């Protein structure tokens, strides 16, 4: 199966598949977010308490589907621009590091969704596509990037600190979603 994919899909095609994968995954979140938050707000409040992410999580809990979709749209701009720069870097150089940061964040997102489902003992928004769509894509993308010499251990380590910038981006996206929506 992997050799079939290796032969049928170019690295550039796989890079441009990233925004599509993101949209598939986040469509599940957008569709299920509002009703799930309303149904689980009390448990959510007791779980997050006064943690570092509590303000974002609790502010997000009151978002409507439209507000959340706008926030997803803001994040999509980052995903789309990372794919553009990475695809361009295949011929012109540069830009792959930003893509790796976004890919790392989306990989971590898989484990966030799984962890949320474990905490809530059941379904949480996005867990189905995180496991069935996002995880296989990110795993295969790392494999291809490494195999085609676009991923070195130091470049992956170098992307990890920048992945922490996802938190302020997430805060910003949610603030824009609440403001516009």
C-alpha cells in the first residue's frame, strides 16, 4: 500500500493535500462543537479548573457554530500558507520549516483529541477524523518528507519550539471568531 502511494502521489500533491485533510478534520469539529460543548459544559469546567488553557477552553465553550467556523477559517489561512510555501520550496528552497511546524501542531492535535476522549469517556468533537484521517496523513507525510530528504532530525527538533506558537494563534483565531461571528 505504501509503495503504491509513493508511486502515485508526488510530494507536492501530498503537501497540497494538507489543507484538504485539515478541512475534513475541522468540518467534524465545526459540525459537533456547539452541541457537544453545551452538553458537557459542567464536566468541562470541573476538568479544566484554573489550568493554563482554562480561559481559552471556557471562552470557546460559549462560541456558536458560526463563531467557531470563523476561528477555523483563520487557522486554515496558516495551513494553506504553509502548504503554499512548502510546495514552492520544492523548487525554490525555503518554506519547509513553517510547514513542519504546522504538521507538528496537527500531529499533536491528534493526541489532544484522543486525550480529550479518554478524559470524557466517549466522543469529543474531532476525534473520529483525528484518528482516521489526520493521523494516517501526518504519519505518511513525515515518512515521505524523511524519505525524500526534506526532514532531518534537527529540522523536526527545530520545529517543536515554534509549535508552541500555536497557542497564541489559537487564542487569536477564537477571538476573531467571537468578534466577527
